[in-house]
């Protein structure tokens, strides 16, 4: 077949992203390329044929050897050449398969099946193996790197922000632990949904019409063929497997994609010049701008966000492919093929995000400097809470007006609060009740990080164990 120069390809996935992710894309191609589709469809046809021959006592050593060799003997080039005549991909496949079999075996190829029996079952196999074998190992590697960051920086002080404004002190490890928890749970869901993908061999409308002509127990025959492939049958089939099995997997992949994009956004914003708490790797030969030599752009994080913007909207097509009239129409015949692009785009984002987090430079001193930027304003919540516990009904208003006065005068909030002797005495009493000295407390926000460090450490331990269980599933 004619080869094509990589830069003649139309999709960026097939030139720009392929070259940036050659190893990962090669592994994905083993499951999701057109060559792989032919191979998986051949595997399903072979499983069906093997059972037909076994039930009739025709599974001779010669026939079994021929069936075993089908996956390598049947090529995508041969099938596509045959399709020029048939204008039907599965009938073309059947004809090519028969060319590699003894006559008595060839007669039973595809008997009792319809095209989508083969296509949907093969699609379940390849999507499952792409998810468990290619996507999930890389997601787990990213999750483990996040776990390491959360643990290593469980006590690294950082200001917590809401609405882009300084809120209260936290730790950087705690901020990263958010993504440890969110991504970790999504990884578990993806693992479950990949394992739940189903196949079918129930015929043209799902009622086993054709199989009823060749076997006494069609559902059991279907179960046996699918079991040999490591699949369960769909609970109910039309010409297609119920679409929700694949849909739910794709939706959870999109959930994980969104989590990664959210992480990329947070990391990108923390690299702003005025924040500057993090830095992506920037090599000595790298160029940040064609005109501004000083630029060190967070382009990798931005790239992840951009990939998400490209592929997340395809969820609408996944939903639309859920709908098929009566027992089946062909309105998903084109759109369904582009699921492969989604896997590739998501994989590219995972690879890029892993690169970001493994080379991230964390500036602890800058984090402390930013935390100190608003002085003891970040302790206003603590002061309000403590005053409220003394029974002071207007504690929130007391602190609100104190922070306004402090902002106008440039004084610390504690200085403003001291002017109200009764209020200050109540606050001192409340602080000492929890073992804190008022002068020390207002000078160092590190005393008000709540359980940030402990939570980061707890989640690191918990999700290390949970990811180990995911890896056990992947390896099994």
C-alpha cells in the first residue's frame, strides 16, 4: 500500500502530536488503528469459527492451526482491496479470512453473525485494551507523581485563594491533594467501566434468529464465544450492543480529562509573573517568544488546556451516538470512527501533564512572600471564629470593619483590634484557650493552616494504596 509522508497528513494528531508522543501513540495504534481494527475483528471471527467447528467435531489440528494464524495472515491491505469490490467492510473481511482456511472450515466463517456482532465485539475489546493497557498506566503514573508532590510539600506554606483573592493559609501539598483525590477516583471509575464493556453475537436484530438455525442454545453459544475473548454479552442487544457501556467509559474519560485541564489551569496561573510560585521546565535552548526574548511561557500547561477544549466537546457526539432508530441505523457509522481521535487527544494531554508535574520547580520562598503580601489579613477568619466562640454576636462585623480600617491605614489588623480593649481581651482569652500566644499568632500565618498538612499526607497514603489496586487490575 502507498506510504504517506507524515507532513502530508491532515490531522494534527497524525503529524504534530504523533511526533511528540511517538511511543505512546504507537502503543495506542496497537489497539485503535485501522490495522488493529482488522486484527480485532479477525480475532472475533476466529473465536466464532472455532466454536462452530468444535461443536461439529471439525476442529482438527489442521483447522486449528489455520485459525491460530489468521490474525497475522489477514492484513488490512488485503481487506481494503477486497472492499473495493464488496463495498462492505465485514463481508470483505470474511472473504479474505476464507482464503486462509481449509474448505470445510471456511464454510462456517461468520455463520450466525451479523456485521455489528463482529464490529461491536471487536470495538469493546480494543477500547478495553487501549484503556487498561495504554491510558490507565499513564494516568496512574501521573497520579503517583501528584501523590509525591502532595506528600513532599504537605507542609510547604502557600496562601489559599478563592475568586483569585487571598483567603486563608494552606500548604502547597494540600492544594495538590485536591487533584490526587479527584483524579484518583476518576481512575478507579475508568477501570471499572473499561472492564464492563460488552460484546454480542445475537444477530441482525439481537433476537438470535440466525444462530437459532445452527445451535440449540444461542444465548449459551454467544456466551461461550465471548467468554473465550474475555467478554460478557450485552444484557439486551439489537443489531448493536447497548451503547451505554461505551458511552459511560467515554464520559468518565472526559471527567478525567477535565480534572487534568483544571490542574493545568491552576499550575499555569501560579506561573504568572506577579505570582511566580511555580515554573515549568524551560530548557537552555527553548524560545518563549518570537519577539520578547525574556518570555518563559507556561506553554505545556496551556497546551493541556487547549487539548481539553478541542476534545471535551466531542462528548456531545458520544451522546448523539447513543440514539439509533429501531434495531439499528447507520447514523453513527462516521461519527463513531472518531472515538479513536478522542483517545489520542486525551493520551497526548496525559503525556504533556506528566511532563509538567515531573519537572515542576516549586519556589517555597516566593510562596511565603505571597502569603505575607496581605499581612495578617489572612488571619481575619481565625480572629472572627475565635471571637464568636466567646459569645460575641457581632464578631464578623467587628473583623470586617477592622480589615477595612487596616486596609485604609496600612496597619496590621491586630493593631486595629488592640484599640478595642474589650474585644482584644476576648480574643486573647480565646487564643490562649487553644494554646496560642496572640503576638506569635498574628505574626506568623503558619499557625492557621488547619489540617492542610495532615490531609495532604492522609490522601497521599490513601491513594497510593488505591492506585496499587488499580495496577493489580491492569496487570491481571
